[in-house]
């Protein structure tokens, strides 16, 4: 009997080197040569000019340069949708057709066992309504964790999977989600990382300063009492925190150096792992908290931009 493998969707934009690394690693996965791959290529932003168009052309050359899987279907947008709209639309399209999905962005390096784990987990928990998200990533840590475990915050940037039954709850109505949590008790539950990091992200979506699919998906999982399955050791590493993305200053905090080759999916209790809950909170709120690191790097980035502008203006007037 032929196994019904989940389709893979990769979202790419304007980073040819990252895209090549992501697709090369994916092609080396066990099951890659049996899998259907969709690649969604976002279009250029007009204000970015010819350089952006060149980068996107390079990306589109990369995605056609190899046969990355058994079958590749490419969707190219003539205009820029942005990551949130691309993911919302692409995931909805594919999951309606195939009932399940594995999602990667253009900066996720996978171990050879990533697809095996994702397909095993999607099959094993297909009819468990409380399980709504499968993560291929696990935060760097030194504590001993079980081979797989549950936490009720999804991690978006390290490869993930879900089913149509879960994604059908997704909405981009930020006001609706905001109103569902707009009490002291509600925000305490929403802010799983400690502080108000997640709450402020939702508010920025509400005001239009930010467009993020993840923060709404996080709210929906909480509203539906949904859980995310995590591997005890990460199967992926995100290489995008390197100043190459528009919203990704250089941060090493998320880097995982040793990836698991295989994670077994076995029956475990569907409840939040307390060790991981404390570990993740420390990860975001410890002495080298994400907030401090991002603010520091953004300050450096802004200063660098000001210096470069000064040099351009200075030499222009010479």
C-alpha cells in the first residue's frame, strides 16, 4: 500500500542563497523523492527597484535549477503579497486540496529525518483534535527532554505542519482575537513567553503596524485549547536571523548546531510539558533575553543606516 505523504510547501522571496540552502537540504531528506513540493515565489515591491527584481529573478532561477522532490509545482506572484498573505493564501489552498501540509520558509535548514518525523506525526495525530500544530524546531537547550512533547505555543520559523481540520479555525480578523483575550486573565494566558511580547505583537497587527499570521494562529490555538507537538531535539535550524530579511536583525540566540536525524513519534499524554514551559519562558526573558538582543541589533542597524546615508550625502555634495 502506497503511503499518503503530506505535500510540502516552501515560501520564497528575494534570498537566492538562503533558498538554495533550504531546497538542497530538503532534497536530501528521506521521503523527499516520494513527496509533492509546492514553491510559492512572492513578487517584487515596486519601491525596491531593479535590485529587488534581480534578486527575485535569481530565486526563480534557483527553484527551477533542480528536481528537488518527486514533483514540483511552482506558483509565482507578479506582485508582492508579503509573507503573511502568502502563507495565509498558500496554506489555505494546499490544505484544502490535500487535507494536511508541511510548511517551510526560505531560510530553514532541515535534517535528513525532518520529513519522516513530520509525516509520522501528521499521520499519528490526524484524528486527535487537541493537536493542531506540529513543529520541526526546538529551542536550543541543555536540559534533557523526552523525544517528543507538547507545548501550546506554535513556533512558526522552523518548519511546521497542520491539517485542514485545524487550519479551518484560522482567521485574519485581529480585532476578533484581540477582544477574546482583552482581560487581565486573558492576556496572562496569551503572554506565554512572559512579559507582554506576544500581546504587543497582536496589538501592532490590530493597528496595522505589522502583518503577521503567526500571532493570530497562536491566539486561535489557545482559543481552541490546541497543542503543538515538538521534538525534544530540533530537526531544523533557521538561518534567516542574519540581517538578510526585512524584519530579521542578526540574532544568534535561535541557532541550533546539532540537529536530530530521527525522532520517533509515539503515544504521549496531550498536555503541556512543564519543563519546556519554564525553559521557553527563560529563553525569552532571561539575562540575554530576545527583547534585549533585538533592540540592541535594531539600534546597531539604524545607526549603520544613518552612517551610510551621511556618507552618501557627503560625497554627493563634494
